[in-house]
């Protein structure tokens, strides 16, 4: 592995030694989240199904609705190891965009 990749990647070597249905390892970048069991994959999803399912989720997979109000969601920017990541941290002044509107307001399980 190239040195410029290996050194930063070596900072993040998580280790799971047991199955904990309330605490799978989740990795992501703010746009994508992948939860894993101690195998590093989603090998035993049945152990997590009743507590915290191993659902891969993505920002780009959100459902849309024709009745969505106009405007853009204001995000608060945070520095994450040199990468800017935006999070919706407040609904103040943008309640129409942040309040749930029916059964389709969720990040879908991506498989």
C-alpha cells in the first residue's frame, strides 16, 4: 500500500472482539454508513436484527416527495481529519425542511 495511504489509514484500526447487538461497528464518511459485526462484514445480521439492525445507509438514497417545500437545508460544517463534513444540527428557521412528513421520511436501507 502506498505510504501516503497507509499512514493515515493506520490511525483507524478498530477491533471488535465480541458480538454486541447494541453496538455494531459503523464506518462512513458522512454520505455513507456501513455497520459491521466482528467479522468486518454483515455475516451474522440475525444477531442484531432485534436490537440495532445492520442496515447500510446512504445520503444519496433519501426518498423525495413532490410536496417537498422549497429551499436548501442549512448544514453546520465540521472539520473531520482535514475533510469538511456538514451536519444538520438545528431546525431553527428551517422547520418545514426538517420535520417528518409521513411514513417515507427516512434514510432507506441500501442493502
